[in-house]
C-alpha cells in the first residue's frame, strides 16, 4: 500500500468513526430518555402505586423526548469539542498529559541518546522533520506511541522500560512502527478519536458529580440520586461504545504498522523481539498513568487492562502479531547463534550496499524524467532499506561540530543564521552587525563557531540538518520565535533579493516551527485539482522559470507537464506573475488538495526538475520543500541519486 492509498484509508476510517460516533450518540439519547421517563413516573406515583412499564409509557411525550435529545447531544458534542480544542497544540499536549518529558541531546543517558539517534535516522530516511521525542520516565513497562495532527506537531513517545529493556534493533522496530502511524495518517485519526470518546463518556462524569453533591432524604433527593446512578450506568454504556469504536478503527492498523516496520528496517527480529519481550516481561506493556485509557488505541501494545478493553481489544494478541511477522520466531529465538548471525548480516549488508551502489551508478546513466518522477512518487511517506542506509551514511559524513550544534537550542538557531550569511564582505558585515544587536550571546557565539564550516557545507546536507534542528527550534517560546523569524527576514533582505534556497529555508521554518504558534485550523477542506487550477498554474510556471533558463525548453516541457498533471488547459504564466509571494499563495491553496490528487502535482514538479536529464541539489531541495508543504514527505536519497 502506497502513501496516498494509506492516507485515503485513514480518511475512510474517519468517516467510519463518524458513523460509529453518531450511533453511540443516538443510543445514549435513547437510554437517557428512558431514565427520565422512569424518574417522571416515580415522582408522579401515589403512595400505594408501584413503578411499572405501563405507567412509564404514559409519560412519553415528543416534546420532552426532543428536549432530552437536544440536551444529551449538546453535552456530548460540547465535550468532544472541548477536548479537541484542548489538544490543538498537537502531539506535544498528549505526551505531556501522559507525563512525558522531552528528550534532548543534552541528556547524559546512553539509552536516551540511542533513542534520539534512531528517531533521527527514521526521520531523515522518510524525508520528514524530526518529531519531538518524549520519554515516560516512570513507566517500567515496554510501550510507545505517536501523536500529532501532522508532521509539524508530531511526537514520538516511549516508556523508560522500552529504552532500557530493548536492544537497538528492537527499539528501531518499535520506532518504525510508530513512524508508520505518522506517515499513514493514523495519528490524526487518533487525535480526533480522543475528542470523540471524551464526549461520549462525559454523561457518566455528570452522574458521578450528581451522586457526590446531592444531599437530603426526601422523595426529590431520591430521584436525583437515582438520576445520578442512572447516568453513571449510561456512562458505563458510553465506555462500552468507546471500546467498540476504538476496536473498530484500530486493530487492522496495528497489523499494517507491524508489516511496515519490517519493511522499513529489513528486520523481522527487531519488532518481533520487542513484542516477545512485552509478553515475557513482568510489567508487560501496561501503563500506570491514570490517563492511559484515553490513548489506549494509540500505543504500540495494549496499555491498559479492563473488562471493556478485553471485550473490544484495540490491539491484536501479541502471539498473533508475532506469528504474522515471523511464524517461526519463537523457535528461532531458542537457537543461540546471535553472534554469528550478526556478523553474517553485517557482511551481507556491506555486500548489498556495494552492489546497490554499483547498480545505482549504472542506473543513473539511463534514468528518464518519467521514471524518476514515478520512483519519487512511490517513495513518498515510505522508509526503505536504502533510505535508512543513506541516512546512516549521511550522518557519518556530516561535520561533527554541525551535528552537535543542531542538537542544542542555541546551536540550531545559529545553524539557520549561518546558512543565510552572504559571501560578500560588506553584506556579511551588515548581517553580523544585526545579529550582534538582536541575538542572545550564546547563539551569536555559535554563529561565529559554525560560520566557516557551514559556508563550505555540501548542499546535500542542508535539508537533513534543517530537519534535525526542527525539534530544538520548536522549544522556543512565542517571543523568542518572533525575534528568530524577524532575524531571518533581515538576513534574507540584506541584499534586497531572495534566493531560491532562502525561500525554501523560510518555508520550512514557517511550516514546522512557526505553525506551533499559529491559531490556524489544522483540518483543511478537501479540494479537487480542477478547483485549484489557478494555483497549479502559478506553481508549475514558477518552477519552469526558476529551474529552466531556455525559453524553448520551457515550451518543450509544458505539454509534458500538462500530461503529467492531467491538466490539458494549463498555461505558462509570465515571470512577473510567478514571484515567491505568488508561490506562497498557490501552495496555501494546494495544501487543501485531496490526497489522491497530490501525486499529479508532485509528478509534474519532478518532471520539470528532471527535464534536462540531470539533478541538482537546489532543484531537489525545491521539490522536497513543495512536497513537504503538501504534507507528502519525500526521502532525500532518491533525490541525491
């Protein structure tokens, strides 16, 4: 299943969630009205009468039924809306509610550093910004979760038991499983599901409140106590419906994420070993935090144990998951040949890498634009063995002082500033003068320390290093970000010209860091490409003017772009209508495209970038920035090849 199909499936699951939610609401309305009828009958009884169904049916009245339905619906929908709004900041909020602590590269804990390295490798391999990494420090169980509406506010969280009890290979399998949820749109569905379930359960909370507050011993007091008790019973029914809804949208996604983790890491033993250790651990995967049930559908393995959870399990049994991944895993685990297998795998990996490199060099000589475009489209939202090899090699080749810098808050800011420094001495002097007046001393010191190295930095390192810096940049508060953003703008404007890379850098920072402080709605409407014709014309025309210098070549590529995008009336706009400000507006519209429409846009963009049968890193940085804006993460290694 490719990225776009997975996104479509996630959207279908959202509709399924909506249907189940409405069914639960109608059921709760019916039960609440039955309770109200019973109370009305009880209050109307004479001393010598007994409560009966015939007396209850006499109390039925449409106006009362409609009134009760409206009250219950308002309570449920208000509860859902309140919870959804409270989670507006994305995955970070979920991690903090569960007691998570942010993991940074300042940590002295070797296990935490290993976790950060694994997450960075996966992020670089998938072409996404590095998500925030959190650890549930007081949870000895083995478990993990991913949360967030999109790649800009996503987080990965793991328990202390996860990093202390699992090997690196097993941890990589767990992280790959969670990245699959991020890339497939499952985390967005999980965030919505939390809001939906809160609304369903709130009736039970109201009943509990009534029982705690009502005092007295008259008939009316008894009725209120009965109302509270009845609402608690209805609340248990809501819990039942909640379990049903979570099971309905979660179980098959876990099998898919397990399979994706095997595909990403090329290792069945990693994720199967993690599941095996959960099954044979004293603590298993059960979490101690009281808020664990709210996120039970989003964990790597079942995080809670209850009657409802056992009836409607959100996760398949561990043995079944292991059997699907590797039918003979348990038998193989008894064979003590790990050292020999590790050495053999290492040799095979090296041989495979050399063979792939040789094939890649041979293949690159004969690639056509159409083939490259299709390969890139297929790679969107996926992590392959090549991606991981490339990410690991990239990290080894990057300057160590730059890697160390982007793993600290001050160093990450300084790295971005250093990327924008001009070669011209007079312009450089003006830029540094501005930074001296508007930068913290620690950031400025890092700018001077990085300036020479970053000035000589290979272009293929730039975007991955920017992706690595994102979680540290997100640690700024709003006032710090405003100063940071203003400084970036001044550095760009110093020569009264914005270059292609400067626009790309600013776009990435705004999307993945600035969005943390934006109040904009993260749930876009879904448009068809025909509704975005003008925006597509601006995008393709801008790319043609930026990447193709010869006018005849532009005209040659235009029919191919029409064919790739399936837009037969597409025009080439004049350059004055294709400024970067115009491109910003076009992308703002195109981000609302339906998932199934996005491959047409990316295919046409790649065709323009590869139209001369060659790649430059500048061309591919631009395409990756556009893909990132459309929430279609593109791995860097196909681009580099």
